[in-house]
C-alpha cells in the first residue's frame, strides 16, 4: 500500500497534557469567580490564559495531519499561556504573603500522587480546588499548571522528533506520490512478465 501523506491526527482528549490543562481551565474559572474582582483585567487575563492553554493543544492536535510546524507552534503557545497563568497565581500568593508550596511539602506530595491517578479529572482535585482557603486553592492550581507545563514540554519534544523523522506535508506527499509511481511500475513489469510467459506457452 502507498504511504499515506495524511497521518492519523486529533485524539487530543487522550493526551495527559490536555486533560490537565482542561482541569486547570475549569479550576481557574472557579477560582476567579471566588477570589478575583470580575471587573479587573486580571480576571479576564487569567481565564483567557487558561483557555488558551487548553484550546491550543486541541487545535494543534487537529491540524497536525496537514501541518506539523503549526502543531509545534500551537503546542508552544499553549505552554507559554500556562506559564503566564502560573505567574498570575504566584503573584496572587506573593502579594498576600502566602508561601508557595515547595516540592517536599506534604500537600504538594499528595497532589503529585493524585496527578498519577489513572483517569484523573476535575473530581480528583475538587477538594483542593474548591477549598475555602484561597492559599490552598491557589497552590493546588499552581501545582496542576506545573504538571501540565511539564507534560507539554515532553509533548513538544515528541512533536519535534516526529517532524524530523516524518517531515512536513509536502515531503510526505512527495513520498506518497513516489511510492505510488513505484507500485505502478512494479505492476506494469509484473503484467509484462506474465504476458511474456503466456506468449512462450503458445
């Protein structure tokens, strides 16, 4: 069979990076409704950054069939958006004199355990996200952002490697066309051989 120049694409909902980014978006909307002035620019920026983190992963996955370059760019945009969102949460903590949890904090370790739970979703983290203490909420969501950011880093490396190995759409189209021509020539040769053999038998 000739090589397909449109590889499988989409399936972003199965990506851990997307799943964590989706939780971050839902959590940020809930957080901002409770603790950020809805009339402030910060409110809009945080929600938009959270949405951008999620949506760019989805769009990159969908477009990967026709443009690996755009897929990489969108994944990087998602990562940048989440980094910006993380800084907003860190600012929230800093200006209120609330410490950010270090890696060895018991709650941070527990969050790490929950992140490794198969099929983890918003419900998995609801207790921390919707905790009445904003210090806990902000730290939990910041921790989730760091996980999503790290996962996106790994996803970017895989996408870059895929581009190196498979090339872009034009390269794949060229390979598919050449493979098709080669298959056509082989069929013609085979038909010629069979015709010659039939002539000899008469």
